[in-house]
């Protein structure tokens, strides 16, 4: 800031100059007037002197009264402001033999001396005097008597004029000082003091440089108006600041809470001065301020290029950048622009973490590749259908399943390759896919190229584009044969169970009938009450026989429709079927039903699976346990973590650890060929996992029942709630 003078000094100088100018004008006027007045007086005085000298010298010269007229000259010079009077006396000149006798008086300092023609100073003074008047003295007859030279000096005029100048200067200084003092007092009291208070109030500021208090009011109207106007401005500034602070707080809060990472860096983008929590989380640092953001970029030159573009006033939006943070790769969509922060050029950056999306994209790419590999090389037939079931794409396994070439199959449809008896069901299945999004484990008969019919298990899923259906088909023709074999085996065992179950009721009926016949043959009267009692007993046994027939019929009846069923009720129905077999082998079944759920499933298939598991337990117990007290099967149900676990434990000593991982393989068995086929647990695994979306696990375990410990196999069926 340039050096500036105090207002007091400026005001004093201004007053001094104004007074000086005014006094100079006045002094000039006085000087000119005085000078003119003096000159007029000098002229008037010289005229009077000339007249006096003319009259007197015209008498004295002819009388040769030199002394008398020299005295007259002396008196004239003395009494008047005359510098010198020189007389050329022609009469006296004739006496002395000269043209003229020259005499006179002249001032020399404070004295009046005789004029000396030989005194160069006298002669020079006459030549340089301020005012000179010369005239001739004539007689009455107009005869020349002499010549007078009268000189008037300007010393008096100079003295008076110098006095005027001196007086003017003194007056100017005095008046200036007086005015300065008076006006200074008024200026200080009326102007500077209020202004000083205003300045003091303006200097008393808060951290934002805004005055804390209002400006004080003064005596003058103008200063009051200034203070009022300034106070209005201050109020407006404070209000604006409050609004800005609120906006700043909201903005800062929004930035802090923003899920998008934000950071501001100055010094050409090399020093972080602001960052929000999301940015700190993004770069895995607790403290970010003053750090160099470039160190987090995998490619340091990339950030230099970004800063260079920002320097050239370019803006960058949604640029994918790669960070290397603590040996981990982090991807972000970044935007940059130049801003002013604390009055300095800075670079602001926004970062949206897309690492998860990037990894998902990579994972999706991998999954796509995996899907394409699976689609191409899986043993199951895969095909893509349009909504009318026309084939769009398929893998080699599907071509092999149908026997058609690629060109031939592209002209076919899934409905068209369906056996007549299953076409209606297949169309309904596709409609279910369009409605619900999927159809799982749907079985149908498929017509293939060579005229054969194969049984397939299909799952259909509507893809996200809502225009394509993914079909997975598996040839279960051989599997159905296995199931039929298993069912036949179960039916054979069930027939044996029925034979055991019917033996006692038939014996009871036979005994009652024989008793009535004997009584009749011996002529004994059969009482009506006894007859009714026997008939009731016979009816009970026939109802029991009828129920066993119904159970057998329900078991052998095939159904492709799922129904709502209770897990515990299904177990109970299974136990009814195998009851006699277990009873004949002295195997005790302990039931502990803690929980139960209902599922959508195939009851007969589930009975088949549970019966196969129980038969495996029965065979293990019969083979490995001799003591009837040790023959136990323990069945329990319990809900754990939103899953119903059906646990079937037996006391059959367990499964060899070398075989436990093979128990679900088709045709795997450790039994004699006359006892087992090796398809029971394999079929159970398929029914549980594929048809009921559940899990089956087998392990060896030790369990307690009736306060006694047992060792054997444990099979868990896990149903999702």
C-alpha cells in the first residue's frame, strides 16, 4: 500500500494554502494600491517642491544668494521624501567663469550632504534614481537663470511595500494557525472523532473480518446517514454470511455423508486439503490431509496427465482410474475440475468406488466363459428356446440326446418333440415358466430322430431378457428302470410285510368262525350278544386288512403332481409299511418328533426314500447286532436355523470309513447279492435332492436312547423352511 498522509496533515496543508492564496491576493492588491498611492504622492510632492523652488530660485539666483537657496534645498529634502536636488546656476557660473555653477543637496544614508559633481556615487545615484524631474528657472523676462534636477528615491516605497509583504506573511501565518487550530478542533470533534469511532468499530472484527458491533451514530446528519447505511450493509453481510455458513455446513455435511468420495488438493494437485470419510475409506487411511494423492494411483503418470488437463481448464468426467492401495487394486469412476479453495487454485476430485462392479464384471465374464464351457461340454442336454418353444441354440449333448443335426433341430420345437400323451402337460409347464420364471424337475417323454421315445427330466428357466428360456434335459430312461427295480423290490418287501400283517387278523377271523361252527355242530346255542361281539371283532380285523391294501395301493400308485404334505405324517406312513418287517426282526423304533413342517412334494417318492434308508438301517442291524436289546432305530425331527432336520440313527455299528463316500453311488452295496441291489440310497439321494430341493447327509455317530449309548449310522434329511 502506498504511503498516504494523515487527514489532519492534508487538512492543515489545505487550509494553509487556501489562506496563503487568499492573503496573497489581498497583499498583491494592497501592494499595488500602496505603490500607486506612493507614486502619486511622490509626484504631487515633487510638483509642490518644483513650484516652491521655481518661485524662490527665480529671486535668489539673480541675487547670487547661493547659501540661501542651498538652505532651501536642504529644507525641501529634509521635510520631503526627496533624494537629491541639483541646481545649475547660470548667473553664478558667469561669476566663476563657467557655463553654470552646479550645487545641490543629496541624501547619503541618514545625512543630507552637498552634491559633489566629482563624486561618482552622487553622479551615479542621480542617473539611477527611481523618479527624476528636471525644469528650467526663468526670470520675469523669460531669461534662463538656471536648471534644477529633482530626484526622488524609492527607498520609502520599498520600505512600505516590504512592510506590507512582511505584514501579509505574518498575518497569513497567524490566520492559518488560528484557522488550523479552530478548524482542527471542529474537524476532530465533529468529523475525525466519529470517524475514529467508526474505524474502531470496523477494526473490531470476528474471525471472518466482519465488524462485531454496529457503527456508532454521530452528531452530523451525514455521518449518521453513513453509519446507518453501513450498518444496513453489515446486517446484510452478516445475514449473507449466516446463510453461507448454513449452506457451507449443509454442503460439508453432504460431502461428509456422501457415498461418493470427495477430495480437494492444492499445490498443483499434490497436497490434500480436504477429504470426506468416504475418500478416507476408499484409500484405507485414517488421516489424509497434507498427503500426496498421486501415491495411490497405480500409474503415477496418469495422475500427472489429469492435473495437466485441469491446468489447461479442461474438465474430466467419469474416467475409470486404477488405485493400488495396500497391495490391493481399487477401481473408481473419477471426475476432476479446477476450483478456488482458500483463494488458491486447487483440484477437486469425485470418486465412486466401482471395485465391486469391476470384480462382478470380471466374475460375470468368468461365469459367462464357464457357462459357455458348461453349455458346450456338459453331459446334460442344454438348449435355448424362444417363447414358442422353438430351438435357438443347443449343445452337443442335446444334439446327441435327440439324434438330430444342428440344422435339423433348428427347425424343431420342444413341444413338437414331445410325446402325444405329454404335450398338454409340457405346454402347461412352459406357461408356468412364463408366469413364475421356472419349472424344475419336469418329466416327459421325448421323441427322438430314430423313432425311439426317451424319458427326460427337464428344468426350464426364463432368462432375464424375458424372451429366452433355458432348458436343461437329462435322459432318465435308465434311471426310471432303476426306480422301477427299486419299487419292485420295495413292493416285494411290502408284500412280505402284508403277509406278516395279515396272518394275525386272518387267524383271529378263522378262530371266531371255527368257534361258531363248533358250537352249532354240537347244538350249543349261540347267544346274540356273543355273536354281535364276534362280528364286531371280525369287522375290526377286516378294516385293518382293508387299510393295509389301501396303503399298498397308494404306494404303488404313480403321480406326477406335487402336493402339500407333512414330513411327520409321511414318516408315519412309511413306518406303517415297514412295521411288520422291523417287528419280525425285533427292531425297536424310537420316535422323537419335536417339530414338523409342510412342503410341496411327491409323497410316494418321499415314502420310498425314507423306506430305503430305514431298510438299510434294518439290514445293518440284522447283520451286525445279535442282542435284541441293542436293536434300535431312533427317528427325530427338529428345526435348526430355519431348516427341519429329520435324523434317522441306527445301532448297526456304522459304515466302513472307506465306503461312506460311496453309499449314494448307483449299484454300490456291501451286502450279498441276494440281499441288496445297491440302488436304495442312490434313489433316496435323487428323490431328496432333485425332487424336493433338500439335502441328505450320511455319517457315523454315537447317540443316546433310553439312557443307553449306541453306535451306528446317522442319516440326516434337511428340508428348507
